[in-house]
């Protein structure tokens, strides 16, 4: 708003000089005098081209051809202001001093360039608000002494700018923004009173209207604080602010937004193609007490947001100074629902699960560049969070984002009917990685394994620990690179799909259930595979052990589970290993009979082998006529017999 007032003031001074000379000079001389005086007052070269035409009736005023106002010396060669033509109307008393009442101001197709240097300098600081109404230097003989400076008092019935091109260059942010087709309408009938304005931008072709009023304009221009109301309207909704503001800049008041179509609203701002996460949208309504200070700090208090049916309250502080913004945010909610809803895109629950099962982990690239946008500390407290395929209970977490590293400090997370605490980290400082150090108590195994690994056969409650690290820019690469370690300990539970008692008594491995009293295991992860070799499970009439591999990246399993009947408490009863192999969604469970024979009949096999060997040896002795000495092997006895036969044969030849 301040730069608009300054540009209007500059143009008004130009009009005053031109109109003040119209009774005495021709148009071309008026143009030259006006340009020279504005240049002297502002330090900016002003160029007027074409004819300068003067009108007396029905409006006293002047119209020019093309007009150019040079930029600041540090801001480059592009003019700060250029227009095809300029028309200014004034009341006649402006010719004899006093306040200037502008009855009309119109600029056609102006090109306005606003420039902010990296050190904070701006090119629209022109200094015209403190020149004397005449714009003349002192004539008392001191050639270098300026006239006594007084506020430039003026009023403006209406200023109209059509089809403008606005360019904003921010050297500090390294960003240039251009807007074409800009329209501006300003009504300011009382210098000390209220100005009403309407600005139309078209960043994506659709109009975005910024309208409102500013009270006590003169006080605002002098650096004071004034009441203000602003509304931004476009396709999809509106944003409004009502309160007080100063040109420092600074503001305080009530901010509100009511957007029925978030995607449509963003599209009109040139942000089309943004896909909202599942469960977000389609609209948003928000309100907060807003404070913006001259040191570029934004504070939101008494904040209430309703987004996609989710209601959130809290407060926020945003510091915009420095290398990047710094956000501190506190959010409180009852129930949050981020599950997919009809019309929001994405696959429904069953379809998405089926697709994930057949296709494996997603290979779509994960863009984590947003972690570099700002540093932040966000605290969230919610009674429940529905993520579609996972429902969380009471949640208390603090997320800290520092230099592209996001750490979730999980103070309380009720999930899978249990409690999870610890840390979860997303790091994008030198490539994307995820890791964590978590502890869980009273977790429902069936819910956990079904939702994370699609394994539905095991149920019970468990306590566990998990430390992990995964690296990559897709889910597939992250899961295939997982490393770490953990432990698991359960109470009473059930294995569905197999009756171990029936298996061990009859060899039947089809159907049924197995109830166990407790289980424990530790594991390690390497290159996306989980390895375990110490599973211990206690059953009412048996004890079981397990060892094998679970492919976290390949989503498969190769595991051997070995139950053993308790024989009078000796633990040496019948044992039948069970192989579990195949994809998570449908593994094959089969008894390993060969291994079962080795485990259960090893001594019997050895005795049978010994008996068979003795029978073979006796038959060989009989056929060869060999008599073994005590402790002599069959091979040695055969060798001795052969040597004796050779000796007898040689002796016969000699005789």
C-alpha cells in the first residue's frame, strides 16, 4: 500500500507543476518544466514524450503522452515507472496554493518495477511526501537552501490504472515475480480520511481481487498506525483481514479465510497441479488473531482451523528474518481423519491394499525437498488420528525440523491397541534416509502384522524395541536397505491356520489353531532382511523354537518353526519342524518330514545302520572266508587275508 501512495504522490506533484504553468506556457514547455522539477525533487530522471494537452472544461487538467520515471541508481536500467499516457484532473484552487484536490488520475498500460535490494533498500522510496506544495527551492539568495518542508496535502477523488504490468524483484530471496493485466482503482476524497482501493491481479488468467479501505491515510503516510480492512476474493473462496496496520510494515487484527475449493483457489494463484493428501480438503475455514511486527515476525493466536472436516486449534509464531523462516506451531485436536474420502482421488482401502500386495513397495520417487524450506518446531496433541489403513489413539508428539532433518519425538502414541514411544527421524541433508529408536508395550500383534506385513495368522499382545535405518528415495529402496535390531516378547497368543498338537500327533498340518502361553525373540536387520535365530515359544504341552529370514524389501519369508512335545517335562519328545515360505500375503506352511526324522529318530537310525553294517560284514567274512581278530576291522582282515594268499602263491611258484 505504501508504494502505491508514493507513486500517486509523485504523479500528483507532476500534475501540479504542469497545471500551475498552463496559464503561461505551451504544452511542450510545461512537459519539460514538470519533468525537470520532479527530477530535482526526487533524484529520478523523468521523461515526458509526445504532446502535453491542457483542458479547461469540463475538467481542469492535463494529459501527456508516454511518461517514464527512472529507477534508483542501484536498481538497473529498467525504469521504475512507464506508461503509454497519463491523465490528471484537478480543482482550480490548486493553481493558487493550498491543498491539492485531484478529481481524476488515469494511467494507461503502465509498467511498474518494484525492486528490493539484498541489504533492504527499496526503489520506491522517493521522498516526495516532504516537499513543499510548490515543489520549489528557496529564493532568498541562499541557492542551496531548500524551502521549509511541509507535508504534501492532497486528495484524490479517483485514481484508475488499467492493464498494468507489475514486476517485483527481491534480491535477498533471489526471486522475480511478474504480473500482467493488473487493474487498480483508488478513491481518496479526504486527505485526513479514508481511502478505498481495489486491486485486480491475474497470476493464472483468472482475476484475484484485493479490495478494502484504509482509515486516516495521512497518519499512515506519516508512519502512524491506521485501521484497515482487506479482502482477497477469487474463484474458490476468500481471505480477509480487519484490524490496524502501519507502513513500517506492521499489523494487528483478525485474520480469516473461507475457501470452499482449495485446489481451485490455488489454481487462480498460479499454483495448479498441486495434489492434496488423502483426507485433506476440499475446503478450509480458518480464523486467528494476527500480529505482524516490523522485524518480520508473524504471530497467530486463538487460531481455529477446519480442514476437510478436521477441526484444529492452537497458535503459531513465524520469524521471516534470517536465511530461512523459523516456525513454532502448537496444534490441538479431538479426532483427525486423514483417510481417503470419495471424490478426493486415490484408491479405496481394499483396492489399494490389493495393488500394494501385487506390486510390492512403491517405486515412485519421494520428494523431500520441502524439508529445506524452513526450520520448525511443531507440537501436536490429538485424541485420535485416522490414517485410513491405520487408526492412532491419543497422540502427543513434538516435531523438530532443523536444516532438512525432521525429528519426531513421540511422547505418547496409542496405536495397535498399545503404546509407542521414542523417536522417528527423516533426514534429507545428503540424500533421504529414515530411522528410529522405538519402544512399544501391549501391542496387538494381529493388527500390527496385518497392517504392516499382511500377516494375519498370529494374534496376541507384545512388548518390543526397534532401532532401524533405511536409505533411498523410494519406499522400495528404503525397505530394501533397512538395517538395525530389535526384540519382541509376548504373552498368551494364538497361531491360526495350523494345529501343532495335531501336527505332532498325526502329521496333519492343515487347518486349526495353536494356543501358546508366551514367546520371545531378538532379531537383526541387514540389507532389507530381518534375521532371527532364537525364537522361543512356550505351549501348554510343547515348546517351540524358530529361526530364519523375513524379507522386508522383497516382502517374503523363509522361516523354520520347530515345536517339540514335552515328554514328561524332559523336553525330549516328538519334534516336527514346519517350513514357512513364500510371500507375506500367502505363505506356504508345510512340515519338514525329513528334518523331523533326523530330529526324532536319529539314535534309531544309527542303531539300524550299525545292525545293517554288522550283517554285511558277516556275509563278507563268510564269502571271503575271513576270520577277524578282536578289534580288527573288516578292511584290515581282508587285507591280511589277501597278503597271505599272495605269499602262498609266490611260494608255490618258487617251489
